[in-house]
């Protein structure tokens, strides 16, 4: 229920409560909403066109300490928007691995991995139909060459 607006409240010394104040505002809003709209006025003169916005200019970018809030400030000189940024750098990460690697560390890292077998030539031969024992030997020999190349 909306309370009606009381132009005589509050009086000096009255208790101001949120319920009573809200009732005053709602009552005043009801009075304003009930007013009839007047006739529409004449259209005013068109104003002068303002200057065009030519561009945005970044005046500065400052690196802030980790954990600081990023900042941006702007100004307008009548033509350009000028921006200045403050961007925090990231937290320092854990120390990395050393840059130099010994031959032993390299050998340990690649132990058991496949070797480069690019030097092994492709198998080019015309198989017989049906394959002969020589065809089987040729395939077996090439396969052994590949396997041995992987273990060297």
C-alpha cells in the first residue's frame, strides 16, 4: 500500500524511519505520475556540429609492480583521446633449469629413444607373383637393416 505524500512531515524532532521516508517518496512519485502531460513544445534549433574525433593516442604505458591493479587514464584535447596505461608485470616464476647440458646428461636423456635412420635406403624391387624365397630374403634383410639402424 502506498502512503500519501504529507508535505508537513517531517517536523523538527520527528523520528526518520526508512518506512516513513519510503512512503513519502512513493506518495510524491504517485502525485508526479498523476499529472497530465502538457503539449509538446516546438523543436529547438540544431546546434553546431562538434569537432570530429580523429584518433586515440597512447601517451604512455608504465610497468607496475606485481599485484598492483591495472590503471588507465584518459583526456580529450578537442580532437584526440589521450590514454595512459599502467600494467602490472607478472609474478616471478620458479628458477629454470640450467642452460648448459653435459654430454652425459644428453646421453641419459636420449637413451632408449629411436635413432635417425634417414641413411637407410628405400626398398625398391619388383616382387614376383607369387613371392619367391629371394623376395622374402630381400624384405627380411631390409627390415633387419631398419631395426639395426634404430638400435645404433
